[in-house]
């Protein structure tokens, strides 16, 4: 499989649009430069603005394999790189002993057979190095520990790892790495310096309407405009978790499922759980729901 590299940011935006992802000029330019320069792309922004979906769309648009590493507290190198399939190794050991039928077994040969590549379980980072071309998504890197950041920095810089029992594995083509952060903590400068950086904003009104109509072809233009406008106004409130475009899509989908063709206070109140995820946020929006819905775009 070979990747199809766009000739310009506009060409990349068109390619992403063909997958259903509508990128603005800034994000399309950042993605184009990452592809052209072979640099990792660090995307920061509020949850739900489309960072993860961008990496997925980028893989589809370029014809590359998509590999995702979901970060979390306590993630270590073994969970990200590789592990040995111990049950299969034990079965291999027993089979070798049975096949020997009482003959003397060469311990060195038997041990070498236990650490064959077929018994290696490739985790996301090793998968990304072994399968070229590849888009590697390191999702929510801000949730990982500082130690993992340092390890990741070294692995990405070399595009290679060394497995003691097998040797060095080098990527034929270094993966295009997209790192995302919701900014739950600051990521170290050493990692950021090696990446192209882009802050992903909430979409402007017209683009959010276009996204809703792209993702939900059955939605009326009127309802898409009302949902986008209401979501935009919610983002201006002091909410614990302002809605991202992902929540706008969920909310619009819930309204469409109920047969709504426009937004009214009753249906809006009944479906707030699709767009807001905290009781305090729901209570605050519900208190001013009439005004929120009445303020049409």
C-alpha cells in the first residue's frame, strides 16, 4: 500500500472532506506540513473538537494504515511496544519436549525458539513501526506519565526499537504521528519542540452547520442551524464541560431520531443529556433554555 500525498493544504482539505471530515484552513495546513516535512503533529484543544477524528480521516485520505495508542495514567513501554505470548511459548516448550521423546534437548536452541517473532505480540508502537505507511495516533498524551513522555520522545526520534531477544526493528518509513491533548496537564516542551503544533478550535457557525449536515444527511438545514447556534451559545457559558462538535452531532442525532425538524424547548430539554455530561451543566442550561432556543441564528 502506498500513500497518496496531497499537493497543497487545499488538496488535503478536499481529501479529508471526501472522508466526511471538514477541516478548516489552519488544520489542513498543519496536516499538510506534517505530511510534507515528515514531522509529528501535536494537536491541542477542548475535548470533542475533532482531534482524534482528524487522525482517522488523515489515514483514510492518504491510504495509510491507522494505529491508535490510547494513553492513560500508568501506561508503560511494555504496554505500548510489545509483549511475549507466554501461553503460546509454554505450548511450544511442551511440544518440543514431547517431540524429543526422551532425547537430549539443546537448551540454547530451545530457548531461542521460545523467543521467535511468531510469539511476539505487537502493541501499537511496534505495529506502527512494522507497517508502512502508517498514521500513528497517540491519543490524549496528557493523560500519560512524565516517564512515558520521555520514552515516547526517544522512540519517535529514532523510528526504531530494540528487542533484546530479536534485535533492532526500524520502520521502513517513519509513521506520521499525530499526538492529541485535552490539556489536562502541560506536556513537556521537549516533546512539543519536535512537533508541529496546532490548537484546534471549536468550529465556526457555518462550518459546524456543514459538519452536522455531512454527518447527518437526514437533518433539516433549519435544525442544523439551530443546534449549531445553541451549542455555540452553550460554549459561552461557564460550564464544567462545554459541548464540542462531537456533542453537537450527538444532540442533533438524538433530535433527528425523535423526528424533530426544528428545535423547540420541550425536545431540547428532553435531549440535553446528549450534549451536556454534568448535572450542574444541565441544570444551568435548563434554567435558561427558553432564551437559548428563542435566540435563533
